[in-house]
């Protein structure tokens, strides 16, 4: 990119620095108070401990919500991977108006505000008399992350040379063998990156979940219900763990996402 | 598999495949949207939905003085969020695009990863910083800089504006960064060789070529800001009552689903307009 004069560059970095502080500051505060106690508005500097972390496994609500969140995330990611791959192959298989329309439908839940996706599903489930439960949450999350998987797989498919498939078929492999032994290995990293990002999105999904869930809480919903009371040290500890786990997962995903660019 | 629709495939098999791929998105995306559209033309009597087509929900929105002002102030708020987010995101994206090698991707990552960090926690943390009883106020009071808590950002519209902007800035940085990365380097060199100042090069080449990214970032932040109902509820108090909150309340204690659906259809219309405008702006004038 074009060089800019030093004073301007300094000004730009100041803006960037300020934004970073604003983006990470609140999270840092939450992390800080997972280790230290606050008494009558004074930080107790000698109160450093991992006590709050130790108490977490005994908190049934947390374990319950965490279990639900992991279950929903895994189910939604699995469904989205299968469906997204199928749809990407279909789109890649030729050109037609139907394909363009289908692609638009897939993208809709990603383009619309989540409240609309959530409400549409909410009304749909009531009309067909389908009780709200974790199943409806899984459907909501699948619909939400589908576009991400679809887009990732399609992008990878479009970079693969057609001669790869042709060579495989010429050599006598069946369509299934070609898919299993030629295409799938080439898609693996795209699928993995999509799976991780989709899982991270599902893990944190709040707006759709709030509308389509039954009586069971996922972690974001539980946190939301706790927020009215104010967060305790335990919650700050939980938050810290979640942030560390999410960051680590995204680092792994980023590794695989950048591979096509590096080639 | 990619050759499944080749000339040799019988027509029936092709139709079957089309049906199979359309079924899940059709059932869980398209059909719910259609039902939701249909619901907006119904009404409730007591607690029961009456299945007779009516326009009364839409008439109520346009005639009841409770709704239009909230609606327009929410649209304005979302525009402000989008504008601030893009203005702040541009210089950051510019800096990121100017970095080299590994540092570039690490820094992009640093700015984008907050998107995947818990949304509820971010809202809560921001609130605990800026609120009337928040840390910023406590520190300022402690240091004697102020005597009474600063309430500019406590439970009001400003708090919603600040929080939404902070939450959504990464969505603006990413498309602008991608657009900046696509600007051909030789154009910049040519411009410099021909004697243009860096400001002239920016104004005449970089900005027009990256406008599409700006527009995408703005429309993304606008759409998400307009549709959010949790953030305003958490940091907005009574003053920060937004359109998203009104919609949500129709499905909760308001318990008027058809009216809520009609309000959402209006939200959807605004979103569609924003997407179409963004598409036109980004595409027509500057790409050849």
C-alpha cells in the first residue's frame, strides 16, 4: 500500500490503538476480575486466586448450559457440513437460473438480521405445531451457518482443476470413488476451517437462539439471564475460559483458511 | 458428482436431484419466510390468531404515533453506527493493508477475532465500563477529575450507539481491507511517477477502487445494528427503545405475533433497500 507521511501514519496508528483498547479493554476487565476480588469499590490486590475457576465444575447451571451449547454446536455443524457440501457440489455442477435462486436462498439467513431468521422459524414451528426445544435451536443454527460452509466449499471447488476429476474418471474410478479419494481430500482443509468457524458462530449465537429455544439454556442465554443480576467472579472465570478457547480455535481455523492464499 | 447433470443423465434423475437440494433450504428458509410474510396479514382476537387477511397491522404502524418515530430514530441510529464504523474502520484497514507478510495477517486477525468473542459478554463488559457506576466513572471520580458520575453513556441512546459501533467495527474493517488488497500496485506507482501527491493518488485511485468495500461494510453494520434487540435492551434503558425491541416485545409480553410479523416485514423491507442500494453503489460506478 501507498506510503503515508509519518505524522499521518502516527495519527492512524493512534486511531487503531484506541480501537484495540476499546475492543479488548472490556474483555480484559472481565478476565482481571476472574482473579481478583472487589470489595467496596476497591480492588483487593492480595486476593489473587484461581478459586472461581475451581468452583465452576460444581455449578450445575453452567455445566448444563455448556453441555447444551456443545451438543447444539456439534449437531448444527455436522448438518451444515453435509448440506453445505451437497449444495456447493450442486451449484458447481452447472449453470442455471435455479442454481442462482438456490444460492440466494442459502445466503438469506446470513444477509438478513438474525431477528428475522429467528422470527420466521418461530412462526414456522408454531404453524406446524413443532414444540420448541434444542432440536429447533439446532435447525436455527444450521440455517445460520449453512452459508458459511457452502461458501467455503464452493470457493475451494472452484480453485480445483476439472482435469483432476476427469483424470480420475478416465482411470476407471466411479463417481463415488472420485468424490471419496480425489475431491474430499482436497476439500478437507476447507471443510475443517468452515467447521471451526461455524462452531464458533453457533457457540456464541444469541439472537436466533433466544427466539427458537424452548426451556433449555445455551451458554449465551444463561449469561444473558445472569447479566440482569450482575456478573459474579465465577462468571468472569467462565468468560475467561470461553475467550481463551474461542481464540485458540480461531487460530487453528485461520491456519487452514490462509492456505489457499499462500499457494 | 460434479458431472451429475451432464447430458447423459435422464431428465427424471435431474428433477429428483433438484428436488433433493431444494428441500432443506426450501423447507427451513423459504417456507418460514413465506409463513412469516403471511402472518403479517392476520390479526389477533384475545389471544387467538384470526385467519382472515387484513391490512390492519400495516395501517396501525403508519397511523399509531407510537411507532413511526421509534422506527425513524432506529434507522437513524443504525445509519450513525454504520457511518462511524466505516470512518474508523477505513484508516485501520489502510494500515493493515500496508503491513508486510506475517505481521499483516496477525494484525488482521487481532482486529477481526473479537467478532467471534462472546457477544453477551462484550455488551456486559462495555456496560460495566461506561455505565454511571462503571469503571471509567469510578476511576475519574477517584482521580478527582469529575465530581459527579458522567452520565453521557449510561442507559441511553449514546450508550447504544457506542456499544453497537464497537461490536460491529470488525465487520467494517474486513471488507475494506479486502478491497484495499485488490488495488493494483502498478496503478499506485504509475500515479506517483506521473507526479501525483499521495493525497491525490488516494483521492483519485484508492478511494474510488475501495468504495465497494466501504459500501459492503456500511450495509453489513447497518443491517446488524438495525436488527439488534439485545444490545439496546442491555445498555439502552428507557431512552434507548429501538425498533428491534418493539418487534421482540410483540412476541413476548405484547403477544401480538401478526403485528410483530408486520413490523418485521417493514424491517425486512428496509434491509432489502439497504442491500440493493449498496449493490448499486458498489457496482455501477467504479468497477469496469
